[in-house]
């Protein structure tokens, strides 16, 4: 799992996204450290290689008590289970590119 530091335009606070390559040139956001409004990047770098961010992994933002809003790029195709559980999130922007799948344990 690689960590990449990203900051939004004009923001003093830095956010750290953890990424995990999936296949080819795609990756998942697998963790996060930061606060406030979060803008997930559409692309991450690792060892000089670019990866398109296509997934938010299970538990990626869970237990983050200092986030308020998350904006996802239109490159995101799926959001893992419990991705935002026990966080302080009050608003999320989910692009139409996300494919929703419902699962049941019943």
C-alpha cells in the first residue's frame, strides 16, 4: 500500500491518501488521513507510474472523525463496503460512473 500526499488548491492542510494498485494502470483508494472537505484525486502516482483511481476500497474512510464532505471524481466505478462507516461525513458527491451492486447475507 502506497501513500500519496495531495492538497487542494489554496488549502494549507495536506491530505494523505493510501492507494493500492488493482490491475494495469488502475488503483483503489485504500485509506485516508486528513480533515475537512476531501477531494479524491482521479489519478495517483507510485514509483513514477500513473494510476487511474477507479475504486474506494472497503473501510477506506472509516473512523475518520475530522472529515465533513467527500467529492469523488468521475473515474470512480465502485465503492467498497463500510467505506465511510463511523466517520463524521455529512455530505458526499457520488458521480454517475459508480455502479451500484446490492448484496444480501440473508
